[in-house]
C-alpha cells in the first residue's frame, strides 16, 4: 500500500536527515575517543603495569614513577627542560617583540622582512638542528672559520661543552620560534588604537617609552597566549635536540621527551617510559588547564560587561 | 578596522630631522642584522651543496667557496648509501610525499565537514564533542606511541606508509576541525536559517553556502597540515624502519650515525631536499600560513 509506506519511509528518511550532523561527526568522534581517551588511559595503565621489554598488563603499582624520579637522567632532563623552557620562551618573546616593533615602524618591504623572520617555522626541527649543528661544531663551523682567517686562539665549542650545550639548543629554538612570536605580536600591535599612541606622543614620550608604557601593556593577553603556545613547544621538544646534540654531550641537553624514547625503544623499560610520557602530559596540563580556565573566565566576564 | 587608525601615524616621521634619520638607521640596521642572522644558515648550507668534500673538510662550512659543482645534488638525490640501499634521498622523499599528500587531503576534508557541523548545526553535547576532538591538538605524541604501535600492528599497517597516513589523519583532524569550526562560527546563522526555511538540507547548505566561503580556511588547513606532516619526525622514526621511513628520519640516520668518512656536501643537499617542499608551500602561501598560526594558536 503506497499510501502507507510513503509516510513511514519519509519519516525514516527525515530522521536520517535530522541526524546528519551527528552522523557526519561520528567517524571523527570515534577516532578521537580512541586516540584521546583510550590511548591516554592505555599508556597510563602501561605506566603502572609490570611491562618491561614487552607489554605485561598485570598491575605493578607506582614503582616506575618512583624509579623515574630517582633516576639521575630524568631529574637532569627535567631541570634542562626548566632552564631551556624559561630561556626559550623569554628569548623568543623578546626577539619576537623587538622584530614586531621594528616592522611596525611603517618600514619599507614589510612583506619581505616578515617572510625572512618567519621562514624557519616552515622548516623542520630536524633540518634546523642538522644545519645549526654544523655551524656550531668546532670542526666545521664558526670556530673553524675564525681560526682559518687568522684568529687562531678563537674558541667556540659550546655544542661540545657540557655547561654550554644547552644554550646552543636555546639559541636554535629561539631562531626557529621568534618569527612565530613576531607574527602574533605584530597582529596585536596593529590592533592597538592609534589615538592612544598619538596622545602619548603629544605628551612628549619617546617611541621606546611609548611602546613600553602604552602599547605593549595593552596587548598583554597576546603575550600570555604566545607564552602558553611556546611552553607547549618547549615541553614537547624532541626532534630539535635529536638533530642538534642527540641529548649530549653526556646528558647535558637531554630533555624529557628524549628520556621517553630511550626508555620505551632503546632500553626496553616500557612501563617507566610510559610513566615519563604521563609526566609530560602532566606538565602540559599544568600549563594548559589554567590558561583554558582563564580564557573562559575572561570570555564570560567580557560577555557580562557587554550584556 | 583598527589598522586604519594606526596607519594614520608614522612614528619614523616625527621629531627633528636628525632624530628621524637616527631612528630610521636604527630600525633598518636592526632589521638587517636579524635578517642576516635568519638567512645565514640557509645561505651557508646551499653554498656547501656545491663545494667538493675535501674543501669543506679543510676549510669548514663557513668560507669562500673555490670549485663549484652540482654533482652532489645528484648524489644526494639518487646516489648515497643508507643502511645498505644506495638510492640517495629520493625513496624517502617519495615516502614522505606519499604520507603527506593523502593525510593532508583526508584531514582537511574531514575537518571542513566537522567544523561546519559543529558550528552551524547545534545539538546536545556538541561542545563536548568539540572539546574531545580539540584535546587531540594538545595530546603529546609520547602518550600515543605504544598504543599506535600496537594498533597499527593489529591492522597490518606496521612499518607502512599507510600506517603513518592513518596516524597523521587522526591527529590532523583535531587541528583542521578546530581551524574550520572557529572560521565557520563567523558565518551568519541567518544565512543558514534562510536556506533551511527554503528546504535545503545539511549537504545542500554545505555545497551552496559553506564551500564557496571555504577557500581561505581550506588553504590554511592544507598549508598547516602539509608542513606539519612533512616535517614530522617522532612517529616516522618509531612506527617505520629501513626504506619505509620518511625523509626526516633518513636525514637523521644519514647525518647522525656517521662512522668513518662524512659527506658534508651530499648531506647538505639531502637536507635541502627535506626542507624544500614546506619552504615552497610557505613562500607561495605565506599570508595563509600566518593566518593559520594566529587562528590555531590564540583560539
């Protein structure tokens, strides 16, 4: 009976159409549930399991976390990350701000300057690290060049010096990331009300002073955002160190992500490697959760102010 | 917008003439200094791809080149040996290309539809769905290495390019969904409402309204995904080995594990091959690259 089937088929079809948005999202939701939730819980479980070279999912307690925090390698890696992260973020913010202010002076060839300062970001950490390793290495790089032009006592061997190697990583990291800071800060500078600057200028303030006192303080949320993103980069830093110093000399430039890889795939201590991975996640959470809460709080406050 | 008000005032054109000149000299001097610092590695490496090995060994990377030859490029592309195979960097370049192109297309395609569904078709718990997908942006790769290795093994994708395509697609969808959702939120809801009253469904609105508005965000996604996946190292190293590795892993294997004679000129050319495609994409789409940064980072 066509009179009967048509409405049911239509309503069935209607239902399917109503659910299209959810159905479309289903594959991604499924993948994200596995990737974000299941994989995280899985690694978390491995970290408290009895796994060594091969996974053994029997519960083994939190011993691997204790062992991790007692190992010299991890504590050094952790301290390295702290020093590297601090200098890397501050350095990138400083250079990025400087470049953004310079470009903001209505300079000629703005597009060219921007392109030059931002291109490192398109290049992989592997390429960046490999290239700077050659430049920093005393046998092939700056020291060699200085010696060859006659300055025989010139010494520049930071990359093979235990005390200085980490600063090579910091420098290279800043070279890679300051263009990113520049791009975001420049966008912020362009959003500052020009009248504000004019008023300060009429008051007789010099340009550096105007930037320090008037312009930069008004775009502080951008600095917070850039800091959070850069801290994230810092915590995840892996490729750059592998290509540049391989964590050495000794453990001088070892960072947590390198320890994770070594434990999991070189030393056959899967559980402890997973514990180290969880600690990286914790580090990210310490940076990101306050930021997300803070942006949410600010958005709500702004909404109240406008409503 | 605000840019216009800012435009009206020229900080370098104020004060006395001498002060103006000094200010200009400082600004351009500093810009030039940093530009040289940023460009010098690129210049040094490109130069050394043309120099004979004994000259590099004798004089280091930073010196005036004498003899120049382009043969090292050829050697880097198809000659040097890595782990017993002597085909240069080309097989790894191909691996990366075969990994990057499908993963970029897939993750962008999913991201556009997801972003549209999440921004224009509100439903119960939609913010939770969005939140879950976005978490993938922040999850460190280390948390997923062991599960991926296991899952790819079960799927028969261990040590294959297909496995890496899957990994990068799943991870990339988080980024593209975030980008597209934030972009489509700005599309007026009235436009969608009017179309729905006219009887247009999900896909027709997508085709007629959303897709024509999408090119800028599509370009952002493609550039972001292409450069990100092309440059990725950790997954490639952990999940593949030997001749199935992407170019980043091959570069590290080639220039890192050097026992015996180093081939700096060939290594330098191989490094350039690894850097060239994302650099090219960046140069032709720089504007969108920056836009991706701002929308991905701040939101």
